[in-house]
């Protein structure tokens, strides 16, 4: 008589929203947009949750302090990358501390991903099919009031020139028209 091994229960995924470990899907490399970027190791279908944006959870007050320090570093010619991600009215995530590869996903005015806040977790989701080797991008959605602090380098045909939320880019066109007319 042979004994069979007891049936094993399938292990629960750590993040059920992310069906495939991000390391199998994406990798960090030099980017033509800015510094490092994140690229698809394999084709990624539209709607697929690719990775969670992680980092240190901080208060808005601390976020403002860190942003002021970042702008001061930029003024002195040092690293000006921002890794702060709006989480809710009271907190942000700082990917610079405790973050993963997702912090290197660059902005584009014509992105192939978007971010979703699902119960306090920021997930990066493909908005279209992404080919193997293609750089992942999403719209950072910065508010218009900070437009001059964030020049855009995405190079897309419809690049706004600055990293501003898509629904606020009309304001940039107005600023450009007004400043062009004054010359």
C-alpha cells in the first residue's frame, strides 16, 4: 500500500491584484526620457496590474518639507527627481525611501499605464497593450500651480512641455499663447 502526500493548499498571493511577480514583467534600464526608466521584459496586456508603487507613508506636512528640500537640491544643480505620490488627504508615499522599481516609471503626456488607488495601495495598470522592450509611462498628474517646476522630457507628439495633469494642460496652452503674444 502506498501513501500519498497530503494535498497542499495553494499559497495565497501576497498581493492578489498583482497576478505575476513584477520582476518577471519589468526591469529598470537607462531611459531616453529621463535617467532610469522601467521597461517591459515581456508583452503586457491592457488592463494588467503590473506593480504596486511602494514607499514610506508620510504626512502631508512631511511631504511638503521633502518637496521644498527637493526644489532646493534642484536649484543647486543636484538630483531633482520626485518620488512623492499622493495617497489621500492626510498622507503621501515617498518612493525615495522604501520604494521599489516602480519609482523609476517616467511621466509621459501619452502614457501606456495609469495609477489606481485601491484601498490605500497605489497600483500601476497597463492602459494599452505594451510590447516587450517598451518603456512604461504614466501621467504624473501634477497640479497646474507647480507647472514651472516640472519640465517634461517625454518627447511624445502631443507633449505639453511641462508635467501637468491632462485635464489642466489647456492652461499651459493659454500661458504659452499669452507669453508668445507679449514678445
